[in-house]
C-alpha cells in the first residue's frame, strides 16, 4: 500500500477499477474516515479494511458483493452496515 493511501481521509473506489479488493489492501489506513465502495464490487479479501481506526458511521455494501470475509472490517467504528 502506498504512503499516500495511508494518509488519505476519504477513499472512493470507482466502478471502472477492479471488482475485487485484495487481502490487506487498505489495512492500517488509520486516517481513513469515509469509504465509498463501487457498485461493481464482487468480492473482498480478508483484512481488506482491517484497523481503520477513524472509519465511523454507516457503510453501504454494493448489491453484487456476495460475501464479506471474516475480519474484513475488524477493528473500526462503523456502527451500521447496509
């Protein structure tokens, strides 16, 4: 993961990017406060968004996302998953 992503507070992953977010892709992005997942997202890797300590509030999952592996969103403060 690049240093720039670790320092970002907002992340929007566009629909024209990969339909898979790999294991550990955004792990330890401590400053990330807002996350928008693409509608085309089909799968998430384990620990993909692990330890995003600043991520809070509501997170919407795209309709095409079939499974969310254990620990994908472990150790953050999202209180509502849609």
